C-alpha cells in the first residue's frame, strides 16, 4: 500500500488550488504525472505536498487555506482536508474571460487590419475553466507587425499600481503569442509585451507591469506572432497586484 499523506485534497479541490479543470487533474492522475491514490470506496486523493510543488506554495500555506476537515472516509487511513476558502482573493477586472457564451465573446474586440484575418468561435469541446473556451483561427497574416490578429479589451489603470494579465492557452501545435498591454491613445505606448510559448496542453501564462500613469489601456492577452497555427484561450484575468493562481483570482 502506498504511503498516504495526512494532508490531502480531492480532485475538485486540487483543480481549484492549481487553477485547472477537474478533467486536467484526472488526466494527470491517470498519466501518473502527479502523486495520487484511489480510495477503496472510490474517489482520488492527492497529497498537498504534490500540489505545493505545482503552485509554488508550502504545504503549510496550503493547509492555512483549508478550514474544513471531514471525518475519515470508510476504509481510508487518514483525515482528508477539504478546501473551503481561498487566500488572497483578487478581483478580476477582465470581462467575459471564460467564454461561456456569445455574451462573453462580445466583450472582446478582434483586430484584423491591413491584410490580416482571423475568426473567433466559442468552442464547447475543450476548456481550461468552465465548459467552453475561445477558438482563434488564423486565416491571413500581414507583413505589418502592428496589424497581426489579436483580441483586446479596454481597461483603466492607476499610476504606481502593479497589474497582472493572465490567461490559459492551448494550440494545435507549439507556437508563440504575445501578452500585451498598451496605452489606449497616441502615442501607442507599450507597457508590457511578453512572448510566451504555448502547446497542445492547457497552460496558464501571465505578464505584469507597473502603471506609469493614470489612464485607459488596451489589454491584449492574445496577439498573433506571425503564425498560422490555430489556438485557444480561456480564463482571462486582469487584476491589480502580483500574479496569483487562477483559483485565488477568479471573482465573478
């Protein structure tokens, strides 16, 4: 019998802690990418020490976020601790970032100027958060860097505050995209432009910056980088402060 840690999480709570879907956690378990054990009566438990390595928190930090303990399950050796609240809650300023329907899609603008082209569709067959995601199909590329297909949304920032823009990404094959924030008026000043590599599995990427002034900005979580490879995006967040995992930063 494998060693069973005293402090464990359910599949559902592991998904919340790491900031991925329950399906992703099940895949990790079945593919033996994460330590877990199955209870005799059914269900899986994942040691907090395995989750702490994924989110960069100590086991003690994760334990501090667990406030409800449940009685021993039949045939289970140890007490299970279940996540009931998240520490360091942050407010998500992005609108419609989970792409659960057409109303969410309306919150984002597609830019396809000067010979570039793309299509946006809600895809209910794959998701990192919720039940659907945004599919971005690249149909045409321009030789002008500024006109590459991208989605954007207007936001307001305050001077001296730190902001983070994050999202989950997946692509048909490995490719790169840019996470960008720029001033929403002339001169079109870039506050952050971070290139990230995305692949065939859902993965969260983020970029942060300190606001140099008050004003309106355009957040661009998906700016094309000269590639025809189609990709998906989900769980977009824009919030004040340093990066925090999706589970602690998603507020409706």
